[in-house]
């Protein structure tokens, strides 16, 4: 079975400061990992993904994420937060060894608030 | 750009009613998905389909059914709506293959009274 945990329901950060949104995963094989963002009253938008290769993945809007296999983590980061980054962020995992390879498992979400 | 549309943004139904939520994608994607989103629970998969007339149960299929008669359209059906089905419903689609991201519609906020 595959699972993903987002340990923080809420993250607050001041504008201009670096931000981190945490994600850890559990899979039996190798993971495909994704980050999505949901702005108020809108559907989920894809931010970035890790499939293979470099552990540091760059995505949309200046976001990046670091895959750490030993810590089974895939934290989302941005060097300088903007007020417009305030949104709900979801981490998701797909276990490529799973019989349910078509399915993504999503975390519970982290509400990011960037304070002006 | 991929476009996934859902028939309604907001819907209010009464307990016991039969409810249809429609989803259409315009990118010829094989895979389509229905999720419900609840605060603190994230997204939970209800059903998905990997081809016309093919469907598989997700994590929480009870009380729901689906229909996929055409490749571009995937319908979620609540046979007899209940108050615990009040939620945000999200449809998504993706190309075949494990490594593609899913593309989401704007969501339907369903309230069952």
C-alpha cells in the first residue's frame, strides 16, 4: 500500500522568507511524487513531479522540491515567498510497483499563508 | 492546454435524490478520475476509468456509481444522496502511463440537505 503524510495542517511564513511544506511517503517500490496547489475556489493545479534523475526538481511559479530516498521525503520549497503563494498544497505519490499503478494517493493538504 | 470541465460549480440537492455530476475533458485522455475533497482528509478517490466502459473502484466507492460511455465524458452518480455526501467533488484526467500528472476540473461543491 502507498501512503503520503503532510504533518503540518498550516504553515505561516512572512513574505520574502523561504518556505518549506513537508511531505513524507511510504511505498513498497519506487515512488513517483507530485505536488499540486489549490487556490481558493479553484481546482488543483500541477506544480512539479519527481519521476527519476536529479533529486532536486524545479516546477512552476519558482517552486522546487527535493527527493530524499533515505528519509522518504519530498518537501516543497521556495527561496522567497509571495503573498500570492497562499493556497492549499497537496503532495501525492504513486507506487510504480503497486497493482494500483494508475492511482495517486494524496496527502491531507497543508494550508500555506504568506503574511505581508 | 488540457481542459477539464464539470457541469456545475455549486449544486444543492435533497436527501434521497439521484444526483448526476458530469465531467468532460478535451485532450483525448484515456484515464479519468472522480475524487471527493473534505477538510483534513485531502482527496479521496471514488472511482476511476482507464477506457470507455471500463471502471475501477477507488478507496471510497460506497454510495456512488459511474458511467463512461464516451472517452471524453465521465459521470459520477449518487443513487440516493445523503447528507454525508456533502462535499467538493473533483474530476481529473490523465494520459496513459504511470508518470503523467493528472489534470483537474474546477470542482463541484455539492450540498445535500
